């Protein structure tokens, strides 16, 4: 029987563990005790899994720890290394962030590999889903597995790579109906891993020729998107100086069948805003300076500061005194309708406005206020407090789409400005001063 362990229970690991648990015994392992406790109580703070579904899949096997657990399908979450020893398939889904210098930080991946290495037995399979640069699995991870286990790849255990394609908050393009790329260290591993994922992925799988191809395929998915958004962001800066609304231009250009409708905006999160740096790192190792990718990253990383400076210019143009001005920011998550604050570029807007000593309030119905304070030292309030000279809508939450101009007028000063980053209120604002990318 396949006895599966999923290492890392975040936005990627939990949906994967939940889906596998409909067919197999699954242990979800995470070093975060609070996260494990919440999940075992049927609570998912990421909002990716419905509470009823989570409780059902947890309760279906909630009969304690091994070995009894391994006799029936379902999900058991733990932070105890002993609970994963009797498994034979280990799937690693931990984050792969960047450090303060935009260099890959493989610490979570290395630690997860060491954890698995300590419990690895002959005949086991290890599958990596974390996004990495081509070569990372074989060059950085496998040596750790061999060192910690005393076993040899190919002879004693097998390794594969199947990049995650989770889109947080997306209820249409789900894990099950999105084609899965799979790869293995040899033909036997490829066949085994393919059969495993075919059992849960309705959309089917694509067999990559080798692990490096699978790693590269994942990283260029996000790099391609990053560069296209960077082009739109640069165009928005140009069009702003010309006096054009970028969304109007895109709408007109989009009437041609082969025009790709990418839009300007803030590029945060753990994928698009991070993964290109892994490819830049690998390119530099190979002696090549990837200019286009680097330029795209620079443009997208600077958009928060650009929006803040445009806000300051609009305040000054409206004869507002900066030291007396108040700005309200609606939205802090990296994208709409999710609780994910990782790599939020809204923080750049807040910090830049604060550097001008502009008083700033932030509201977001999805975020955990304590987490925002812990990660960014930024306070999030529950509702508008008084009148504001400028309002910046940064995220297209479904709640914000329903707002009309009257809503903003309720807490706006005279000659207030509405900064509409996502173009939600284009052609709807008549009384407030309006600006969009």
C-alpha cells in the first residue's frame, strides 16, 4: 500500500495531502505546531480547504498514530518525526524563498531533505514539488538524502520531481483538473510516480524527459508571466506621462486575436515575485547575465514605490500638506480573495509613504492582523478611521468590486484622490480625483 507523507502543509502541501487522502493513508508533516493543531481541529487559516471537507478527511482516519492509522485512507497531521517513519512515499512541498539580497534560500528545502533522510528506508520514494532552479534536486537535495540515510540513490531509494501548480484562491483551476508534470531519476521511478499522480489528477500527467526539464518547466511558467506583467507595468508608466489609461489601451489592443491580455499591477506572492530570481541565480552560476529577466524583476519590484510616489505627487497637486495628509490603503494580500501576505508589495507602498511622513492606515478583510504586524511591522485596522486625503485600492477583493464612489466619499476629505491600482472603478468616478495605472 502507498503510505504517503506530505512535508509542509501550506498553500501547496495541504491541498495535495487532502486530495491524496481521498485514496490513501496520508500523514501531513509540518514543523509549525500551531498549524498542525489547527488542521487537526478542522481549521485552515489559508482558506484553501473548506472546513467541512477538511474535518471529514481528518476524522476518517482520526484513530491515533501508527500503525493503526496506516490501515485506512485519510489525513493525519503531525509535527512528530516518529509519525512519518513507517511511510514509503515522501512528498516535499516546503517554501523556497529568497533572502534579503534576492538570492535563493534553500534552508527549508535542505531541512526537509534532512528530516526525510533520517527516516528513509530501502524501497522508499521521495518526490519534490518545491519550485527550484534546474539541477537543484540532484545537486543539492539528493546528496543530503544519501548522507542522512546512508542509502544510495537508484539502488536503495528513488527520487522524482513534480512541480506544484497550485493557484491560491482559485476554485476553477484546481489541483485535480490541472495537468501535472512528473519526472523521475530513472524509468522505474517515472512509471511509479506517474501512476501515483494519475490516481488523483483528473486532467492527467505529462512525463518530462528528466528531472531538470521538469524543474525548468516550472520556473519558466512564472518567469514568462513576470516578464509580461513587467512590460505592462513599464507601459503604464509611459502611458501615465502621455495621459492615457493603460486599461483603455489594453482593451483596445485586446481586440486583436493574438494579443495577450496581461495587466499592470503589484507582483508579490511566493511564485511570480520569487521564482525568476532562482533562474537568475542559476544563469549566473553558468556564466550568463540574464538581462531581460533581471530587468523585469527590477520593474515589478519597484511598482510599490512608484505608486506611493504618484500618490504623493497627487496630494501635492491637490494642495494637500504631506505632514497633515492621511492615506487609506484597501488591500494587503498579494492577490485577490486570499489570506496570503507572503512577499506583499503593498508593504512597499506603506513604507514609502511613511518615509514622507504621511499618516497611513491599512484595511484588509482577509489578513491575520497579527501576522502582518509580525512579518512587516505594519498595523492593519478593521475599518476606516476618520477622513482621508487619498485612498489606494491595491487588491481586487470581491468586496471591493462592489464599492461605488459613494462608499469612498463617506470617508474622503475635500479634493480627495482615489488611486485605483487594479482599474476596478474605471469610468465610474466623477467627484473624486481619479488615477490608475
